[in-house]
């Protein structure tokens, strides 16, 4: 199917969506949910600051994983959309070819 000067290849969209989905899981598994372990800084204030920073890092990492998964879902939706459109156009062409159907 062609549009806007570029060609959309359904299998490539599906494959790319799968890669995004897999990489989202891989990225999420890099770090534990609460972030990495916090070393003892020797001071309550330092320990509290490092703990907050590590928790923020963990939250940002989970958010990035969700963003990657969301892009995969969008690619999958685009694939499904193009596939449905192609099927509908194919059926329309068949219907036009059959006299009296359209």
C-alpha cells in the first residue's frame, strides 16, 4: 500500500511492534522496581537524599519502559489499521468487478 510518497509494509510494522514490546520488557528488567540498592552514605541526610534519588530513578525507568511499550502498541494499531484498509479496498475492488454488486 502506498501513501504520501512512502510505502507501508505490513510485516515490518508487525515486526517492529514486537521488537518494541520485547525491548520494553528487557528495559524494565534492567533494574529492580524500587531502583538499585542504596549504599550507606554515613549520614542520615545523605542516605535520605540518595534513597529519594534512587527511587526517582526507578520510577523514571519504569515510566520509560511504559513509553516504549506504548510505542509498540501504537505500531501494532497502525499495522491493524493498514491491514483492515487493505482488506476493505481489496473487497471493494472485487465488488466493483462483479457486475451489479456496487
